[in-house]
C-alpha cells in the first residue's frame, strides 16, 4: 500500500492548547506523524510519496468558502493585531448568541469559527493544513486509479472540522474532502467509517442532510467524552440524509470484545449501503495507553481491524485522524494497514 | 444612598481565566469590590449593610432551574472527578452541536452551561454567587420600600449570564433577578439600563421575548469587542418582546462626547417606556485606563452619568457589573452614585 505524506505537516508545531485549566503544548504534535512514517519504513508497508498540490475547489464544496479564507488569514491577522504566539479563541458563539454575523476583529473571528480552544494556529499551520488536504486528495487519486487501497498520512487531522468550524485539532476535514472528490469523479455512494476514539462531529455535520455519503461513527459516548455535544445514537441524518448517519457510542473502558461488536455492526451498515468507495477515518486513540482517551484496545487488536476492513472488499482510502500515545501510534496505525494487507 | 454588600464575595478568589493564549489570574478579583467599599466609606455615601438571605425562587423565573443546580454542584463534582484548581470548560456547544442533551461528565456539563472560559469556579464561588444575588434582592427591597435609590455592590457581576449559561465572569444575572422581583411585587414595567463597556448579552437573552422588562444596552460594538456574538443594533426583541430591546453599540475609542449622546438616546427610550423602576447595570470598564477595555471615559465623567440618571426621577437600583482598573473602580463607580445624589 502506498502512503502519501508531506513533510510540510511539521510547520504546524509549537502551538499550545487549553487542557482543563492549563495551557499545555498541543497533544497533536509533529512526532505523531513521524512515528507513523518511521513505522511504515520499518515494516516496509510500501512507498511513501509526497502529495501533489491541489486547489481548494473540492474543499469549497464541503466547507464554507469564507471559513477556508479565515483559515488562511487568521495567523497573519493575529500578528497584525499585535498579538504573538499561538492564536486561539476565548469566547464561542453558543446558543443564544448569533451565528449570522462574523466579527471583524481577529479575536471575534477566531471564536466564531471554532467550537473549542483545541484547533490552534501558528505561522506554519495553514501550509500544514493545505499539505494534509493535498495528501488526502493525492491518496484518493491512487485509489481512483486502481490501487486497492492507499494511506493518507494526514496531519493535522480532520474529522472534528465541520462546514464552518475548527476544533479538536482539525481545520480542513480531509476525509470529507476526499469523499466529495470521489463523488465528483463519478462515484455514486461513499462510506466514511470513523474508527477514531472521538466522535467525528465535523464529518457528521457536513453530510447530515445528504444521502450520497454514508457516515458511520464508532466512538466514546459523548455523555462522558469529548466532543460532548454530538455523537448520540439517535442522530440518524435529516432530510435527504435521513438514515445515512449512524452513531455507535460506547462506554468508558470499552475493550476489544465490545469494540469489535460495534465494528461488526458498522460493517453491516456499510455493506448494506453498497458504496463504491470506503474511506476509513483512522484514529488509534482507542489504544489503552492513549494519554487523552479511555478505551482499552491493545496493539494486537489493530491488525485485526485492518483484516476485518479488507473483508469488505471495497476500494479503501485510509485517512489518518487521532492517536496521541506517540511511540505506539506508529505500531497501531500501521498495524491496521498491514492487517488490511493480511500480513 | 444605602449599599448592600456581602463579605462572602471574597470566597470567589484565586481562580484563573483564559486570556488569549495564556492562563492568568482572573481580572474579576476580590479587590474590585473592596476598593468600591472603601470609597463608599471614604466619601460617606451612606450605610453599608449586609444582604438578607433569599431563596432562589425568583432566580428560577429567569434562569433554568437545572442551570442553577449546576452552578451549585459544579465544583464538588469537579473535585469528585479527581480534578483540582479552577474549574473551567474546554469545549462549547456552538452551532451544529446539540443544546438538548446535557452531558453527564463534569467536563461536558461545564462546557454545556458556558459560552467562554471566563466564568470559572473555585470552592467559594457558589457561596459568593448566592451572596451577590442576595445583595441585589436586598437592595431591591430598599427601593421597593421607598428609598429613592440603593446600590447593590454585587460580586460576581451578572449581565453576561443568561437563562442557562455562564460567561464573562457572570453566573446569576443579578439585575435580571431584581427586575423579576420588582414585577413580582407589583411593578408593571421595569427598565434595565446597562452602561457597562460590554454588551449585557445575558440580560438581553433573558428578556428578549418579554415586554415587561425593557433592556437598553450601551456598549462597545460586538464586531470588535467581547462578547462578539450579540449586541448589534438590529436586535430589537422577538414576539411579545419586539420593540423592548435596544442596543447602542459604539466604536473603539469612544469618549464622553460620543458616549453621552448614546446615554441621552437611552434616557429617551427609558422615559418613553414609563417604567415603574429603573435598574442600572453599573459597569465602569468604560474608563480610559481599564485594562481590558477600549473606551475613553475619564473619572470626571462618572458623576455626570449619575446626575443624568437622577433626572429620570425614577426609583433606581444600581447593580454593580464590570470595571477592572482596580483602584479607580472605586472612584468611578462611587462617582456615579454621588453624582446621582448631586454632590
Ligand atoms: Zn480522536
Ligand atoms: Zn464589562
């Protein structure tokens, strides 16, 4: 399996995040991707290629164009306002506040386009986001051109980013852009199977009223876990999208025995939908020693996930999402991929 | 003029807040109230009395009872979850996230009931919030019983707190509870004139669909200033409340010449409404040296505000809101009150 990976991800580094009542170095850091890259080389998964540059025309079909412009301009505006260091919001447009007027000051804008203080900006963020987006599209091209599978080693990740908001370390929703791109190439139906520990609230929001992209999420119950305000089992889609969104929330402490049952349910949903392409939002923060998560998968479980996915016999694009146990992220993410190749 | 003030405000101390990309000691700190109290004594404004204890039955008419229960339980739950220090949220239910399911974990709950990371909790917060609420109601009783005016030296402040959310250093909306209480005593119409630098988004939200409380806000334009997502001139109330909400946003750098014109417009609106009682949400963060604000009022302007308010010849309850230039907050807030008494 080929991997598409850009060294430009490393520009998104040195940023901080709000963790409870402290400002800490972001958990979503460059070494995550580098450990995965190193593991790919160590096990000989296949070639690692750099992405080709892509325009934002596909991204503009799943994200508000004004939001994409914001992502590009936020850090220069932050500096122009006399601020320095990590750009992050401090107030958010929750219920009873307006969602229809974008503030003019950068302090207002950055909150307007966010739902937490976790997708933070430094000078190199936009270039890294663009390169991550390019990796997803370049890997999608490999699948479109006949490869049975490809791996987009995306960083930053994407599944928390919605049509017009960042959050949870995510800016552009790489999997959503790839799904749109497959449709634009002629696919009739695309399934996104999100196996990250956290609910992919951005992916759900983007496709919630559409029937051409099925979204299946396996994740920690939002009653106890981030993102807390989406991901319940009763969210089934709306309008034309009704019946095409599926949430499988699980309890704190879920291990392979429980998680694999949800995976089987997810496979059934995907099979019944008969998609032309499968996109796997691949997070490995389900790992027992992940620093910010509370599931109990062990490293030996990840190849099993890959083997099971392969049994769907679908053209498959793996898109990297979360996973924060830095050394093990390589073993676990690449474990899924080698499992898929049944070796 | 009598002042109602509780020393129990001091229990809300030692908390931190998110200021841009740093965690800093909260700007809303105990010395704010103590400087005002000292100034009241220095100028001999009148007696300072402690509030009487009040139940929450009036508060439950303007706040969701579940929200009030949350305010009481949040810090014990925070400790029970194994956390320590300041309790504050890290993810918020913005657009595309659900407002109808309250998470069970304290991390989820605290974000559910907030719109920023500025209303933070320590062990003494709830007791201070209760005492601040009691001060507002006890001062309202003084006005109800015939005093021409009274000053509720409330801390924490209240005008950013809405029916079911905290933010901007505010938890219970003291002015809103007092307005409801006046109505419950037989008043037909109550005006709230909010002269704080920031838009009183909570007060607006609470009364937005009601005609029995007029809300007039003078504040920094939300396009550039906190709370950023409410306070525009086109927000006039809804349903039965249509025509009873008035926003007078002003530009960065506004000084007395501009600010006093907005005040005159506010007075006209209040006069035309012919309220039985006037509540002044008294913030003095319009001051030129306020550390978090950008208006240019000087200390000599504050007695003029009080003198102008007195010309409305209405029973008047002053409720303390913001103001962060710690030493001058006493001079400026008490300046309004002595100006009202025309001395
Ligand atoms: Zn995750
Ligand atoms: Zn203020």
